[in-house]
C-alpha cells in the first residue's frame, strides 16, 4: 500500500495505522464533496473507499505484519494492525441468503429454463461451479442422488448429495424437455460453453438473480412476507443449511452433504434455524411449512418414470397443501 511504502516495518505503530484510517476517510469525504459539486454520482473508479473497504486494507496489512512478528530481525514485538479499535465503523452487510419461508416464492419465480439450476442450488447446496459442471451421468433420478465430482472442498473429496422432492421434480421435467440428455452431456450448459467459457457462464448465471428476486418479491408482497434483500448463488448454500436444519437433519449430515470441512458454520446456522418455526405464525408459518414439504425426500424408486413429472405447478400444489 503506497501509504506505508516508505516506512520501515518497525515504524508502523497503532498510531500510524489509525492515521492511515483517518486519511482514507478524509480522502473519501473530499471525493464525495467534489462529486456533489460537479453534480456527478460517485463511482468505484473515483477512488473513494467505504469503511468496510478501508477495513479490508487494514486486514491485509494485518496479514503481512503478523508474519514479521515471528522474526526478531524485524524488531516488531506486536502487530499494530491487530488492534480492533483502529478499524472504521463498517456498515452492516446486506443479507446474502434467503429465509426458509421465502424459498418457494424464490424457486417459483425462476423461469422454466432457470428453475432446475435454482432448485439444485437451493435444495442440494451445491456451489455454482459444481452445479454447472454436472453432466447427466452424475445425476441418478432413480435414487434421487447427485454425485459431485468437481468439488471445491478443502480436501477436494467427491461426495454424493441427496435430492429433495422439489428439486427432483424439476430435474425430471428438465430432462424430459432437454435436447441433450446423453450420459456425458452437461445438465445446464452446452459442452462448448462449459469447457471454454466456464467463468463467463458462472457470471451469466449470477446475473439472472436480480430479476428472479424482483419477481419473487412481488409474490412475497402478495403473501405478506418480507422481501428478499440480496442473494448470490453462493449465499444459497447458507439457505440450504438452514433448510436442512429446519427439516431436523443432523448437523454432521448437513456438513457432509454441503461439503463443509468446518462444521462450526453448520452448527451456528443449525442453532438459529432449528428454533425458527416456533417463532412464526400465520402466513409466515404456511410458507415455512411449504418449504419443508418441498425439501422432503421421496422414497427410492426403481424407475425414473414412476416419479411424478411436473413443473412449477407441483410447487404451487405443495404450497396450497400446506396452507390447507
């Protein structure tokens, strides 16, 4: 960082880091004032960092300095960037997941070609890259399981994930109308795009979420349920953990299914989600139970044809059944 470029490591103190924070905040105020005077909106390229972004730069400094403490030749006994009091007061981050009672509306609001992918992300907890890498041989509709080969877990281990009834119905309907259903055909992408433009296809999938959220919020408003603020494909993994916890699944099972090596995250989600139903009533409770029905598991069948094929109407039926 240029601010510290000419300083010796031993010269960086708590006061120095605190002065850096103040300098960056004053720099932002000056840029904001200049933009207001010129009648222009502030953009990221203008160089003004938010408090959260300033804290990220201090965290980077912290990661550098904590290594130097180990070596006496740097003459640093403590890490000045470690002091929490020098952090700027950050804004509360936007919620990056959706609550269980919002799930049915969210899945329903995806268009027919988007819904299978959305259902897999919500119902199976896959990372977006793992979902887009799926080929049809990885999905066993008869046993309602997905074999995740390209895993991004810390261990890199492959895993088998159970498919809930709601996502299973979407996959069966998708396979029935998809033009590419050979064993090695990608489930959600064409072969050329999957191999050549993997990163771009992930961004394209993420770009669809704002429109899905907009349509979902219209449904939720009609139901009298709070709107979805913000969601990313990765944020749906937390939604998946909450959903499975609300269904009463064991935290260890949830961690194995989601590919989490650190089970502490799952326990933190579990403690909140397991008690949430007792706090709800009225329309919230109806929507919550509809999501639990959507997330239920079907009996294993010997023939894919025996599993009821359906589309969005099946989810609506679940919602109506729960309401009754």
